[in-house]
C-alpha cells in the first residue's frame, strides 16, 4: 500500500550505533568470544589436490594424539548436506574431492593446537582424477566431469542453466542500429574478505541443538540445520548477536555450522570450529568470475537498440547460487537477450558476494558503453543519461526512480562539464581523468516479523530476528520502532538474532533487512498503539481513533494539549505487546535503488599506480533512515569495488590448482592507502512502497564502483582495460604501447 | 469469564519437567554458574551487635589487600533502598545497625578468598544502643525504639499497623455461645531454607545494567532496581533461567541485587555476590514468629459463634511484608475480630515464606479447635466439617469450594472412623494417634502476559516472564500453551525469565504463576489461532470460524476429515505470532484452593520422637494441570510444615542477640529420615474462573501440615502443645507430667 509522506521525528537523523559502546569496548560477544564449559576446538583438513578419489583415510595417528576427541570424514560421517540449494548431491565431506580446499576431514580436540597437529597426522591417499580450471575448457566435450550432469550445472528453478532471458526482437533491434559493437570483458574471483572469519559453536542438550554462528540469517540457518538433522524447528536454536561482516559469504552456507553440530554430537561436548583466513578464502566462497561477450547495437547519438550478452561464469566445484550477471538492468534496452552459463571447474566455490550478479557486468557493460560513447564521439554523461532505465525491462514502472537526478547532481558535484576531456588528452606523466557509471539494486519487500513490548514506564523492547552483520541493522530497526511507536530512540531496547526468542527474519542479505523487517516493526508498533489507545481512550474520555502518540505522550489529535504520558496509559496493563507478521509486495511494479557514481583519477604512467583523487556517489535509496549508517554503507561498497577494480584476485596455480594467495595481503584487499574519501549524495525522495519511504542501501554502492574507476582510467589514459584487476603492470604495459 | 469444561489433550497428564535433562545433567545454568570476563566476587560484612551506631569504619587495611577492588559502606555508599515496601527509610547499609546480621559493608575482590579476608580486615567501631529481642518487650513504652515510629511499625496501606479486621458482632456472638474458650499459641522464626543460596551477578554496559539474580520475579526485580538507580525499565535487564527454590525468600527482596549492582558500578567490572548459608539465614529473612491469643465462642455441638484473635508477630528489625495471620480463613466465623501487631525487634528480619500468614495461625486456630472439640466431646472430624468455610467471610461465594469432599475423601483414605480414639487413649510406650486440619490459599487471577510464535513447521516458541523457582512453572506454561494451541507438548519450546525478551510477569510468589500468566498464555494462543485460521480458511475454502486446531492439524469443525497440517497453514507466512496481556478478575466472588490434611503418628514416649506413619493430603485445586508436578508441590509443602512443627527454629542468644544456629543442621531442617510418604488426593473439579479450570497448588500444602501433626500428637498423647517446635524434650517432659 502506498503511504503518504510524513514528517519524521527520528528517521533521517544521524544516529550512532545503538550497540556502539559494546562494540568498541570489547563487551560485544561475537561468536568467536563464546566459551562454553567443556568446549572442544575443531579444525578442517582440506584436499590438497583439485580432483581425486579418496582411496583411504588413515586417522590412527590422529586418533591416538592425546586431546583428540573425534576425527570425522566421509567414511564415518557421510552426511548429506541438503541446504543451500545445489545442483548435485553434496555431503559435508565429499568423495571424490573436487577442488583444492574441499573438506576431507575435521578434528575436534581439547585445544586448537592439538586439533591442528592432528590434521597433520591424518594420512589421505588420493587417486587423482583429471581436472579442469578454466570454465571455457570445462565446457569442452572431453572435459573432466565435475558434476553428475557435467560442468554446465543444471539444477531446477533458480538453478537451471544456462540462465536465459530475452525481450523485444533482437534481430530487428540490431537492424535498427546504426552501429553494432562486439567485445568481451573479464572479471576474476575475489573473496568477500569480511573481517570476521567463519566461526561456529555447537552444543547439544538432550534433543536440542544450539548453534552460535556467524551467520547472515539465524532463521535460515535454523531451517537448514533442522532439515539436515531431521529436527523440528523448535529444537534448533541459532544465535548470532554480533558479527564482523559477511557480504554474502555467510548466508545460505550452513555447511560448516552443520559440520560443527555433527562433531558436537559425536563428541557429546560443545565444539567450536574456527576458520583461519586461508579457510575463509578457499573453504567458503568468493564472487564468481566471468567472461562476458557483448554485442550492442546503437543509434549514432548513442541510443541503444539491442544488446546480446553471452557469458560464462565460473562457479567452482559446487554451485550454491545463480551465477547470473545483471549489470544491464540499469539501462533502457528495447531488444535484449542474454545467456549465462554457470560452469563448474575444479576451483574454489563461487557464490554470493554483495550484489552478487552486478559489479562484474556493470564493469563489463558500463565500460563497453563508455567505449561506444568514445567511438561515437558522444559524451559519456549523455550516453548514460540517454540510456538510463526509465522502466524495468522497458515497460514495468518503478516504484520510484530518481536516477536522472543522481546523474545530474553527481555530475554537478564532481564538475563533470569542466573536468571531462577527450580520453587520453591528459598531458604529462601523471594523467588525470574522469569517469562514471550507473548502478543500483532491486528493492523488494517480503516476509517480516517483529514484536514490541511497551513497558509500564513507556519504554519499549523490540524483538527482531535480524542479525546485524555490520550494517547497523539493529540501529535501523530501533529507529523505525521509535518513529512508528512515537517514543524517543533512547527509550528503545532491541534484542535480535536468537531464534528461540526473536521472530522470523528472512536473512540479512540482498539488502532485504529494511524492506522486509522494517514494515513488520511498523505493523507491530501499530498493533501495540491500538492497545495503548484503547486504554488511553478511557482515561482521556475520547474514542481510541481520536488519539495519537508522539514523544512518549498520548494526545487527542484535535486538541494536542489534552494528553497523558504513555507510561500512564500502559501502567495499569503492566505491559502491552504488539506483534506483526507482514508480507508486503507490489504488483505490476518493480522496486529499485539507483546510483550514479563519478570518479576522478590520477594515473602515474611510470608506476602504473592509480590515485583516486575524488569520488562522488549519488544514490536514490528513497528516504534515508539513518544517514550516518547509510553513508558508511556507500563508502564501504565503493572501497570493495575499488579493490575488485585494481588489485583483488584469488590466483590459482595452473599446474597444481592450488590457490596461492588466500589471505588479505596477497589477495590485495585495499587498505586505507588505496581508499579515497567518498562523497555521498543522497537524492532523497519518499518511496511510497518502502518503510517510511526507504528503499535499499546495502548492495547498490559496490555495483557501480568498478566500472566508474575503469572509465576514469580510460578518460585519463585513452586505454580501455577489459580484464580485471587493472593492476599497475597492466597499466604500464598498456600506456607504453 | 466462566469457561466451559473441556476434554483435555495435554492438561492433566503426568508430565516430567521439560527442562529435567538440563537440570539433572548440570547443563542448567543457575545464577551461581554465571561467569563473566573480569568478574569480581563480593562478600558482605554484617553487624556483630544487635543495635548500635557505627562510630567509624576503618577500611584502610582491607583497601590495601591486593585484589580488593572496592569496599563500600554507609559512608561512601549510603544509597536509599526504596523497593520492597518499608515502613521506614532503609539504606543498603544502615547506621544505626538494628540487628546482628544487618549489612555493614561489602567488599568486591578478584577472588572469593580475598573478599573474605578483606572482611576480616575492616575495623568497625560501634557505640552500642539498648536493644530488645522479645516482641512483647518491644511494645512496652520504655523499649528501645528501632523504627522512627517506634516498634509497632506503621506504614501505609498494606503496611499499616495493627492489622485489624472484623465482621458481624463479636459481643452478640459471644453471648450466643454456650462455651467460650481462651488460649495462646506460639510459633517461632523459621528460615525458608531453599537449597540455592542467594546469589547475584551484576554488569554494566554503558548506561545499561544486567542483573543475573536468583529472584522470584524478574519483572519485579527490574522495576525495583530501575527505580533505585533512576533508570528506565528498558535499561535494566534481569535474568533468571534456573533457580533452586525461594519460598518467598527471593521475592520483593532486591536489596542485595541492588548492592551487587552498586559494587559493579563502583568497580567498573561485573560483580558476583554470593551468600553463605549463614548469610541466607541472617541476611535475608524467615517466617515471622507469632504469639496468638484466641477467644472462641461455640455452641455445645462445636458450632463457632464468635472468634477474636489478638496477636503480635515479630518482624525483626525491618518490616518488608504484612506480618498478618490468616489461619481462620478456612472456617465459618459469623462474628469475628482480629488485631495483629507486627512488631520490630532487634532480630533477623521476618517476611514472606510460603503461604506467609497461614501455617502459624492454622497451627494456632486448628489446634485450639481440636482442643475445644475434645473439651466438648465432639469428634474433631465433625468439628472441622461443621465449621468449614462455605462462603468467604460468611457471605461471599467462592468460585468453587470442595473442602467437604476433601474432608470426606481424606478421612476415608486414612480410615478416620477406625483409627480415631479418645485423646491419650493409646496404650504403651509408643502411642498412636490421628489428627487433621484444614488449609488452603487464595486463588486470585491478575496481570499476565505472553507471546507465542508458531514456526513454519508447526512447532512453537512460548515466551513468558515467569521464573521457574523450582515449581515446574516452565512445564506448566508449556502444557497450557500446547493445550491452548492444539499441538503436542514436545513441539513447544519455552523461554522464560529474561526481561529483555520475555513478557511481564507478576512474580512467582503467592501461587500466582498459573492464575496470572496461564490465562495470558491461553489468550496468546487464541490470538495466533485466529491468524492461523485466517490463513487456513483460504486453503480449506471455509470461513475462519468454522475451523479448529488439534494435534497439529487445522480442520473443519463440521467435517474433521477436511484438514491440513498446521505447518501448511503457517508456512507461507514464515511464522505467526500471538500475544496477550490479560488481567482477569472476578467480582463479588472469592477464589480459594482448599485442603484437608490427615496424619497418623507414633509417639515414642521414652525418646520423645514422633514418627509420622501415614500422611494423607486431600486438595481441591480445581483442574490439576500437571499431576506429577502438583504432587511434588504437595509433598514439599507438607515436609516444610513438618520441619516447622517438630524441629526448626532460629535461636537467638538472649545475651548477645547472636543467632546461634543459622544453618541446615543446627536449625534442624527435616531430612529424609523425618519425612513420611505423603499420599496426595486431588479432588478435581473444574473451576470456571481458572486457566483450564485450575486454581492454585503451591502454597496450600504447607498451611495445614503443622496443625495436622500437632493434632495427631494430641490424639496420641492427650497432651496439647501450644508452642512450636514440638521437640522431643518437650514431648518427653509433657508425657511424664
């Protein structure tokens, strides 16, 4: 339902994290801080070969090591892992192993060092199978088969392959075109690289399992773990109170939570499984790499008439998520066809990473558009403005769309008209350039749930299932509750992330927290307000619907001085409780947050070093619930995009298939030195379908950043980089040509 | 509202504790098990003199002891203690000190031993004041004044004194009488003696206080602590997950929780305050002792025409609760007057202990009625039956009253008509006798709150604020939820006792848990059932009100084979939440559970030892929600009554005012050797005003037990014991006379 725009009391203020104190003082209990009596420590042994049958596992030496409580592997714990959606049957330990990093065994021991020592004592005999690392090779008929259906993994529904989509008439679109361009863009596997490594603590009490997990969705994790153990949902408790990031690495990925629970069951003691940074890089997943072949038809003024995209994405040994590419979404493409092949190779798994299907193909498509603009002699600003999406897939209206204002205001802020020059026209060894790209992310409402208890003194407790993965979701939910209830933020106490006590949450991924759970918080507040008004009506001698509640006071709308404190209304009831399960949706509409990013760079042609001298990110995310947190989100997303653009890549040794740089330093995650100051512009317009007019903030910033800096480098150097990362050596080589 | 009687699915079955596994395996985390990083240990220094001004406290030696973090006392922490209801201003440390045991100082240190060592290093100089130990002495005009208003402490409302009540016309009642009897009965101070000693852990995070307390009411504790610190309720969290008993010792007694929080604040670290058993006996409270003077007018057939009761009760140095005596409640007394004086003395505080105002005066009044029956030549069975209360205060109807059936069935079970003989007529050195008495406890509904979340698989989570003080309240609430929802008990997971996440609860004392929170659980179930039916109606193509839910299936009432599993109804919603705040009451009615107890004893006239050879407890508590737990309650209450009857007494040295036996062994808490097998008869009748027809179970059993065994001893020996405890030496002396 459309909502009227409102004046806000709390929403829109710059609010520091409500749990900031706990976080900065070390009081916050992250999963890694959980210590339980009798707790064991677990470590995982990983395959050292890319594809092999395990002929034998000899754990006798490990078993004898004092302190070792259990060694589990495919022979004694061949437990199917049903969760997370897979195209073929997967176990927590697989035989054959399918990549260097596949879990072979796990050890639980009385301390970490013994567990690690035990891993080294396990003797595994492999019978090597032929392997394939390159996705194009993997599609050849004689390629080693990784999945039961081969390497183009064909699952059902969201997991079907290839992923195909089309509208309009491609042929007539290309006929209509005055110029047709074709080219290929390549992106690499980058790791989510969240600060907090994966860690799980599992504990059994009678028939009940408690899992403390670093998870982007306690409800999802519970559902999956319950399913795998055949337990009712009420007998599995998943708790995540504080979290040091996930970026998609920790959703729909309960395999290791499950492994920990299996170990705890085998040992009859609580078990903590901790990943090393290397485990995080090779044992979990990163962003799928891609090879994108575009054919684009345009009019001479740059207007797109047709686009075809044929791509392969490398999903690694197992397919956990779609492998799609969606960077064309932000443009008006009258005739369109794409075919994406998510391919299996004997490499590290690829799956969700912030805006999973976007930065790869925004890089490819927006780089290519920028290139076509150059070829046509059109200013990129005009090219992007002209081709911006005005309706979804050319015809479905957006709930709100202010991308044009993002472009206009962003261009103004970075002084596009003064700064832009012909590509390569910058003189000297240090070349300056400017670039831009569009981005965004779908805004979709859905299932949410919340309860709110109003105490007898008018303060309140909010319960939501959301985990705060680092985004400030707790603060956002508290702000929404304070606004919806009509009390001050500091009167709100919020509990989250514990399936025993907090309501269902969809999972904190895909920028769903605010649009899914936000409306539930509002509805729970409305439920308790109704009860408050029913009580206060008697005290104020009016009808309940004549009342409103703001600033902790219940008052007669027609005569605001006729009022009582909220506490007086509630006191006699002891406490009032509001609850809501909501499932908002809109029909014949599409929701989307939009962004236009602009970067100015200085390229040192001698060293190949790129300095981002200015970065402007203009975002249409509807109402900004908390500008302080939203700005941080934008900045973080841009920094991740910069890492992907310039330096990050998980390198696999071609001979051994061993990942050679699975850590922050060697995989080159950007540091403060590589990070520009990001100027954030919020183009705020109330979206009638979002909670308090808000759309989504989390994913959009990363989508545009890679292409933006790549286009700025083109403007500076006149050289087009079609393969990520754009490392100094590539720049030096290209500029010297 | 009256409810129709129902067929039950879960209610009425013998259900083991839902948390039994955790309790017996040591997994249950009691307050004493809480360990927090950086936690300090606190100990309390208590006054060694009964009444004195503290001239000086020298803590310099204690301060210097390595490991000591804080020493607080009245000079540096004279913090008013406002909670718990007092007739005069009390601080957490008082000057003057008013009894041996009054808190003088508290120490927080890095370990327990250092804290204890530090106590010994504190040098306190007292200027002794005159003191008084006997309540009759304390009422004399020249007695040392303990409270500001003297020793008959006069507070407001429930704390006014003397406590006076009257109806009918006493004078004409005594005129109407054919015989008038007067006598005095005396009971002593006995400690609640719950297994778990008082323990509190307090922790501050920014402006928020978390208190893990062994408390009979997390909501009450929160309210009191928040008030004392001037904090909003949302900034205080009180948690109690498991508890080893309280019996009233741990309700409305947040003084030491508060002291712990003060220490934690001063130290900036979490603090755990642990009581020794001695602390529990002298630092907290026991049952008020009493001296009851009755004047009773009767017809020759035993019918009571008038009763007057003048009594003093010894409240010790501070008055925390009423000090009332209510044992006459179970009888039909047409003309009545009582005047109870709760008196201050320089002794250990007396306050609530299971059925606070009852066992003392049930002993006095039922002993005296038994005596009068003897004097009149009336069989006690007739005496009690004839004078049983049929209406409350002779005129207000009870919601249900089956005391007569209790008497009839209990008498039948113990074979009263065969076993009863003239008092003292038992031959030989070991004399047999039989006795009875009536008891019970008010059943009052009131404020309750609950939420129930139904998961997508049809299992459910119940959240209630109640602490399970040992009664099995968690199990009771889960049973009520399962019955009300229509699912199996093992599908329910219950969370309790945490003010951040669980709804308000009145406090688990006064047998209020089931009648207060039970209806809220039922109403929350109804709230979620409405939502389930709304969803299922579409699926089953009927109207919501045509549906019912039982055994986890939603079905059409008119055609039960037309059905879907609950999970299917809920799945699309993700989860459904029910909530309720209820405040049931009834008008012009009185609720009461009733009991008739019967005991058969063998008195060894040589040793004075009494062996209870048979004990029958017949109870009218309405529907019995869980017979297994209810039977345990009855047995436990009887055992406590036996302790009070035969052995327990906190002895105060007359010269020094020092309690000389503040521990289990010396205060003679009964062991298994003193404990008979108790045969429990539930006279089950649906009470239309209780949850599922249930009344109350917790307090009733202790009320009748003391008088029952005393009357059996009279029947065996022909000797009337008018002062508790009836110790072997008293028996031997009396029988020899």
